[in-house]
C-alpha cells in the first residue's frame, strides 16, 4: 500500500534529518512513545500536535494545548490550527517539521560528478604535478643562490617543501577517510601541486611587472589579492574531496578563509610600514632582459639629470660651510 505522505524532521539548514512514513490519519506528534511520530525535544509536550483530515479531506495540523504551541515556520507566531500542503513547514518546540505528500514533485536527478572529476584522481596527473613542483623548487633554489652550487645542493634544498606537500595532501586524505570513508590522496596531491604552481606563476609575473613598471605595487597586490584567490580555490578543491558540504557551502567556506587571510596579511603589512628595515623593498629575482625591453632614458637626459644633481650637491656643500665654520668657532 502506497503511503499517504511523509513527515520530515529538518535541521537548521533545511536538510532532512529523519523521514517518517504516514499510512493513515490521524497522526499524533509528541515526545511520548505512544505517538506515531516521536520527537526527541525537551520543548515538545508528550502530546503536542495532531495531524488529521478536515471536511474536505485536506490534512491540517492542530495544536493539543501544548506549552510552546504550534508555529507555521521558525519563530513565527503561534497558531491553533494550520492547513498543510505538500511542502508546508511547521515548528513544534525547537524542532522544524515538513509535510510532503507521496506525489510531491522531485528535483531533477543530479549528474554524478565522480566521472567528470576522475581526471584529478589519475596517479599520472598527480605524478606530473608533483614533478613539476619539484622542478620549480629546484629552479628557485638555483636562481636564489649567488654562490657556486652543486646538483646535490639544488636537489636537497626543495626536499623539505616537497615533503610538506605530501604531508598536507595526507592530512586532507585522512580527513576525507574519516568523513567520507574514501581515500582521495591523488586528488589532494594534484590540487595542492597546481596551487603551488599557481603561486610560482603569480609571483614571477608580479616580479616582472614591478621590475618593468616600478610605479605599480605588483608584488603587494599579488601577495594580498592574488594569493587570496589561489587559497580560495585550494580550499574549495580540498573540501570537495574531504567533506559532505554542498558546492555553495564550500564556496562560502573557501571565500571566508581567503578573506580572513587577506585581512590578516593587509593588517600585518600596514602595521610593519612604520618600522625601519634595511631590506630592499624589491626582493624579486629576475633574469636579465634584452636592452630593448628595459625602460631607459636617453643619454642627453641622463647627462642633464647628472648636471642638475651636481648643482644640487654643490649648493648643499656651500650651505654646509657656514654651519661647519660656526661649529669650529664654538669648539675653539
């Protein structure tokens, strides 16, 4: 025999926690065990609500003189009776319920995304991404050294960072195993590796832009906003294989983490501006460019600027002579 409908227990986000089959009316709802639907809520009376059919055969919910009453939704005004349609929500105590008829229309079936995202689980892609990260780390170690380097030194320096990559992926894999009961190690390695490649590309682009156009604070913009975007994508990707969150919830969680890191970075940068430092503002390492690509000035303009600088220095020297003579007389 087909059911007449269902009474669903919802959580605070509207997700179904429990679904109770309705085979006949009336249906008693309360905390007592003699009800058809038992609600484990201390704010619900032993006999709280009854769902029955009216004269037209439509289901209605009627309050049974309960302490906290019947409400047509969360924190709505109390009512003594409520007409129920398929999809109607009502609150008893602190519990949100929903009535659904047996023929309630369903949302379209979602396409399984496992097949579409299976490429991220390829061990070959994970190996390629890991080797790419290792090669970039070796290149950074080579370019960042001003001394004679050896192959062993170039390879050994990135090993710590490379090991941290697999530790990071392993922790996310462990979280996914606990929550989803599945291993997604290759997926997490691929996501983390491409995030590191993104950081490298962003930093290199910012260094070149600031070198070619010094008036643009490219490194600062890349560090604050560009890194925030990459971190948001990184968190979104990891949460996809380590949680049961919906895409919108994952997006908001990733954006929240990114926004928090951007705010911390901005505050830290603002607080350190007033401190003295002997470190050069531009710390990037760039390869030489062809002279045609480097911003330059003409020889005549350089000579004019040099002469102007010389005159300024001579003027300052002349101004300093009376002061030096005055200091000499004071000493005598």
